[in-house]
């Protein structure tokens, strides 16, 4: 079975193609299951609103889009699931609207993302007096682990995103081995997965998220993995999954996890 558990819709403002086109792309590429994870509505504009995420009043439209995609998927042999890409942020009061959405909607899958390049997170770092790269990187992985421990999320998206987008200079994960391993231990203890996000091959340091070294540490610690292309266009569905599967197998990983109705389902990594 091949599952892609991270894709967007035009409601986020920076994706193209209707959900039906993603379903068709999945069918064409032999993908058995896809999960849409549009960015959650959230209150503070510092997270980025226009052109970044859907608004709360668009949730009914999102549900309807996924319902129609599900019907098409049934015709084409592709299971379509209803997910959301939620925010991780250390100040709980900023997540009130998001928490209402998570409580009211019946999502199959909740993906947690710490978007370090957002204005609100960078302001938080400045308020905390975190100006040097080493301090920012440590806090990022601490905040990621704390997010996993809240119980909101099934998996953590692109967990080493801090390596790109300019908040810090690109770095070798080995320089922060103790910090990253501590984060992974806490994630595993919380029963949360991390995402193998293949969009990393297309930007930044042009390496899968998480970096192969982090992937190896996670495997050794016993963290489970979800798979996601982070597709913002139909052409990206299941992009580079063969390469990612090869990396996982080289590190002793033979299965991945996806979530349906909030329940973990484990499946063997497919051959490519």
C-alpha cells in the first residue's frame, strides 16, 4: 500500500489544483490513500492569514470539497481522508480558535507544524531573548517536543524545518545531536509520529525532512513515521517517495503509519 498523508487545497491560498485533480494524480501513480491537510484557521495574523491558510468560515466548503474528492476516490480506488495541518506554538492563548476547530471537526489525521518563519514565532523568539542560532535551534526542538506532549497531533510535519527559510543558517544535525535526540525521545514517549516529508527535496538544503541522520536517530529510538509529499499541486503527489523509502529501509524501517478516524494504521513500505 502507498499512502500520501499531506496535501493541500486552493483554500490555503498558495496551492493550485482542485482536490479531484490530486485524487486523479494519486490514481495515476498507484497511490492507495491520500489525506488532505489544509492549514487550520487560527486567530493571530502573525501566523500568516491571507494566502497562507483557510478561514474559519471556509470549513464547510473544505468539508464539501473532501466529500466530493472521497466520492471520486471510491470510483478510482483511492481512499481519501479528511485531515488538517494544525499549528504548534508555545503560547496556548494563540491556539484557542484552532482548538475549537480540532474539537468540533472529526478529522482523520491532525498534522502538527511548527512554522518557525512565521512572524509570530520570530517575535516570540525575540521576546525570549533568543537571538543566536544555537539558542534558537535548541528552543525550536524543545517547542516541537512540547507540542507533541499536548496530545493535539498525530504526527509532526517536516520536523527539521528550522534548517531552511532563514531563521538560522543551515546546519548539520550532528552539531545538535543531544538536543534532537532528546526531542525524539519525548515525541516517542508521547506516542506521536514524525513525518517523512519529501518536499524537502525541492527547496532549502534539498534534503528530505527529516535529514537522514535524524531519520536514523528516530528509527533507533522507536519513533514511527508518516509519509507526506506536502503537495501544493497535483504533480507533486507522492513525489520522491521511492527515494524516501530507500532511506527508511537503509535504517531498518519496514513500515509506515497513517491515521484513519484518529486511529493509527500501520502498513508495510511498498517496493518502488
